[in-house]
C-alpha cells in the first residue's frame, strides 16, 4: 500500500468519513513557506486555496507574534486583557468609521455562523443561496451549506444549492448558454 493510501486510511479512521479531501489525487503536504506548499516528494505547489497565503505560510512576523503571545498568555476573550483590545482597536481603525467593534472567533465555522446570523438579523430573511461543493465549517447551520457533508437529519428548507460558475468546463454550454447566463438562471 502506498504511503498516501495508508495516510488516507488513517485519516478516515481518526478524523471520520465527513472530512473529504478536495482533489482527485490527494497530496501529502509536509511544508509551507510564503505562498508555496511542498509535498513529501519535494514537489512545489502554489497555494491558491488556504487562507494563510494572504501573508504567506510561516511568515516570520506572524510566527514571532504567535510565539510571543503564546509564551505570555494563551486564553480566550472572556478575560480582560490589553492585547485583544489593542488588536481590535487597530483592526477596526482600518475599516470605515461605522465599524467600531469586532466579534472574535476561533474557527471559520464560528465566523460563518455568526455572519449568517447577522445577515438574518439585518435582512429579516432566512433564505440562503450557496454554490455546490463548498465547505464553510462544521456547525449544524454552516455544514448544511455544502452538499458534500449533509447532516443526517433533515436539512433546513431555507437553504438552496446552485451549481458554481465554472468557466473552465463551461457547464452552461450544455444548455446553449454562457456560463454566466446559466449561473444567473440558476440563481
């Protein structure tokens, strides 16, 4: 059995069956630096998927800040601490004057769940349109945005899934439309 197949079996056993990989041929990533990832064989990949390429994998300033903070205090925001206040003050100063507060989250699941709750509160609506084959997190609400990890219980009726635009495959051409026309019709 190849190394990757062994890792995939171990991954399935330890992390469960609802954590898919996103590639026809999964890659075994062992290192990241700047916008690059390397597999176990040393092949280099441009990382256009993960969030960290905004500043790069292993960015020295980020690594130093994480190290410094975790050697001082590593806790949640329920305690009073200047570090979180200073950070939010600097962060909100980069936005329009209407945004003066922030909600801190630990995961994308939390961030997406809160974003949807805010949207529902502001709009007064509960309908959600999402594209197929997306991943937004693991909470009950957020997990329903993907059709690849549907919860066993009945999904919410307010969520609609539509095909994602795909200019490479031009799925709209099957019906004689451009991809954008097909997407607009689905929407």
